[in-house]
């Protein structure tokens, strides 16, 4: 329960950091490319006198994609690499049993005869 609470608090704090990253660094870089600081906010369509301000929606979608990409590349990818590295480091233990060739039951690896079917097992 405490781990979940810590995860939520850290996630909220990280969300604030990523939002600031997108707002203060990535959006100005995009503004350099298109030479306009907020390119989509003014985009709207009017149909039969009803305005559809789709620019705010487009801006929200782009911000969502940028935040998602930042979280993926700065959190998910490194954690997956750490988990994969930890899995490679563990060596599976040596087997302690083997299958009887006659009845296919599990027997100790040092056994010379199966305890189930009494068949001789080659060492």
C-alpha cells in the first residue's frame, strides 16, 4: 500500500517535471521550426454559425504526445533495460530431478532405479 502511495506521489511530481519540459523547452523548439509560438490555438471552423475551435484540441493532443514520448524515453525504456539486465544476471539453479525414461515420473538426478516403476535408469 505504501509503495502504491509513493508511486502516485512520484508520478504526480514527474508529471509536473515533464509538463514543464514540454512547455519550457520542447514547445519553444517547435516554435523555432514553424516561426510561431502557438501555431494551432487560433484554428477554428464555423459551420452554419457554430464555431468549432479545434486548435485547442490539436494543441492538447500534441502536448499529450510529447509528454507520452518523454515518459516513454526517460522512464519506461531505462526501467525495461534495468529489468532485462537483472534477469540476465540471475543464473538458473542446477536441476535436482530428471524424468524416468519408462514412466516419465520425476526422480532424483542421482537415482539408478525409478521409485515408481522400478525401471533401471542409466546414469
